[in-house]
C-alpha cells in the first residue's frame, strides 16, 4: 500500500527484498539506521531496554513504561502505547 501522503506513483512489491536489489539495499539501510537510533535511545533512556529489543515490546520495555512513563520517542500511533496515553486522560 502506498501511504496517503505520497502523491507519486508507486508499486508495492510483495517480497520486494528478494525481487529488487534496490529494495534489498534500502531495507538494509533502514534496518541499520533503525538499530543505530535504538542504540542512541538506549544511552539516553537506559531504563527501557531499547538496546536489546530494537523497538519491539518486551517485558523489560513494558516495565520501563510502567515505571517511568512515555518518552518523547514513543509513537503515539502505536496501539500498545494508547493505554499509557489514555491513562493520562
């Protein structure tokens, strides 16, 4: 699916990494970039376990959320984060 904010023509490729070298390269760059961002967040916010879970919810990350709340880096659009946002209402 093309995001609604993208007005340029686009084609979704199922299993694009195995069908397109450009897609595979972009995927590697995205993963490497994301991993570096998570390592940087782990240094800034050591109580959330970001270095080991790379953004996926683990028990350690949930414990950090329960104890310390959200950081400016938590995605408000992510469904599991809604309970923390709704609790503040």
